[in-house]
C-alpha cells in the first residue's frame, strides 16, 4: 500500500515537472493545498481536522469494532465461533485466511493512515502559526501526540513480539513521527516502546493546562453545544488519560515501579472518574449506562455502534453467527455471581424467547435517545488503573486492597489478603473488559498461552500471539 502511494507521489512530481513550463499552471494551487490552507486558516477548521482524527479512531476498522467488539475479542476466545460461524477463522488463528487476513489488514492500514493524518495535523500547526491561542494549540498538540502514541502502542501489542520475554529486543514495527511517504525501518520492540513513552511524555507536558485538571470531565447537558476544550473531556485524550496510558505502557514494558507511580497519580484524583452507582447497575432498566461512562478516562463515540450491535450481538442474529459465549464458559468467568454488576447488567436471556442462553447487551441501545453516553465505547477506564496498581505493588496485601476497591464497586465481596494477586487479576480482566478489547493484550503481556477454548464447553486452546504483519507491508521489506 505504501509502495503504491510512493509511486503515485513520484508520478505527480513528474507531472508537475512537465507542466511547470506553463505559467497558468503555476498560478493555480493544487486542490488539496487550497483545502488545507482553508482549514488551517481558521480556528473552526483546525478543530474540524482534530475532530476528524477522533472519528477515524471510532471507525469500524479500529475501535468502533475490530479492536473492541469483535476481532480482538475473538482472538481472546471470548465467544463461541464454531466451524459454522462466519468468523471462525479468527478464533482458530488462521491468520493467512479470510476474514482474518482482511481484518488484520484493515486494522493495520486504518491505524497507520490515522497516524499519518495525526502527523500531517501537527505539521500544519507549524505551517500555519498564530491561528490558535497558545493554550488551545498546546491542548490540540497534546491530544494529537497522545493519539499517535496510543495507536502505535496498540499496533505493538497486536503485531509486535511478546515483550515480556526476550522478544523485547526483536524487530517489531515502524514508528512514524512525520507525514512522510517513505517506509520507515522496523525498530526493536524496546526502541519502539521508548518512542511511545517519549510521545506520552510530550503529550503530558502539553496538557498541563487541560480543563479536566481544574473543572473535571464536565459532561455537557443533553442537546447542548459541546466545547471539547471544556466539556466531555473523557471523550478526548486528556491529561489524566495520558497518565493512565503511561501506567499501561510501563506495565507492558515490565517497569512496575513507574507503572505504580503513574497509577497512583491517577488514583489520587479518582474522584474525577466516579464509580457507577448501584441504582444504575441494578435498578435502571430502560436507560442503563452499561459501559459505566462516569468511570471512563478516555472513550470514543461510534455513531454506527448500534448497527454493529444488531449485526453481532442482537438476540435475533442466528445461532450460527451471533457472538455469544457458551453458557458454561460465561458462568465460569463471572463465577455464576448475579451480584456482579457486569454480569447482571450486560448478560440476559432474551425475554422474546429467541435464545435460550444469555446474550450480550452491553452495547444495546436505550430508550432515551438524548443520553450523552449513547454510542460510547470505553478505551481507558479507572478500573484498569487500579488493576495496574494491584499488579505493580511489591506488597501483595496492598495489591489486593486495590482489587477490592474495584470489586466493592462491582457488587462483590472483598478478597482475603492471602489470595494470589495474579490469579484474581486474571479473573477481573476477564470480567471487566468484555467487548473492550483488553483481554488478548493481557494474555500476551503475561505470556498466558493456554486459555479456555471459547468454542468448546471444556478444554483449553493455545493462543497464537504471532500475528503477522499484513502482506501490504511485509512484501516491500
């Protein structure tokens, strides 16, 4: 794909050279240059471009589906995808067969094209100075730089080697920091992850004046105009989300000291992201906030979310193609505990009688279409920060205390201080992040290769973590 892009650019340059003798041609700006100038000459135009980057994140290629609802979760054996299922090749790690190959290609191209757009955005802020006030420009730069780190890191988690082993020195992926048309070299995984950290450090320094620090998330009222510099900051890559991402990245790197440091910095302001209420989790029947957006540190709005729900999870989908776990597997995950908010709220046997087993309602639509949490998919939550702290604490009892904080806010009783932290953490990751795309990365980071087979009532399957680089990239290296 990149090679084709380079050839097109070369052809355009050659064409310009041929036509450069024509004076009239010199008087006409290329159409894309005119559009760029128009966009970056006004505050509204620049905001539109930045909003477009978030829309890219929320597309089905990336976090609107593949990296949250379906592909990445099937790789983690979340659902029953037998041989009759249209996505069965994903569940058996048939990486060179479709639809696996095409979906992995879509993720790769979607992520790197968004990174290219991020880099173009940052370059154009340099090219058209003075349009934004200094504070706004810093916030925009911080968000865009954090987005570049966020995307690169998830590419590493999916396509890169297992970092927790000696594979951290193996060649991994290219890292792009400029809007160039050339192909960057592959970096060793440890060098790649350092660039992620560098970008997050830069983003953190740029976001110190983020309004979330002084006024909180500040969710706008229904149907009110939204100023994303002041409102709904948990739908943007804000100051605290960047700190949470640093905790996530350092833990992946195996640096528990820094992971704990940044986790604690976020936990110290956890009141900014309050836990969901018992009323929402257990009493609200028509308009429950099933994704717990008050706890969300960063998430996206996918306007196609309910169309994806109807295609993937709705009880009306045939048994052969619905994404739903085998009942025994689901009960094991939640330990058959109906007190767990995540189990009680998100898993139900349809009242219409079309299914005799529980189906996934987390992303089902609600009655009140004005609710601000409609179309939301969380990507970073306060609960994960507590899990990172639990895993990073050198004293096991202190780690259990962090786990118990999450459990208390999920309707569960406290664990004894003598339990194994890692055993209980795995259980919580399995419960907490259904439909959010984090479990496969957890298994890979912990090098947990044998997991319950999602397509069988018993027995394990060996995860193949060696997700290949797409052919569009590997053929030209």
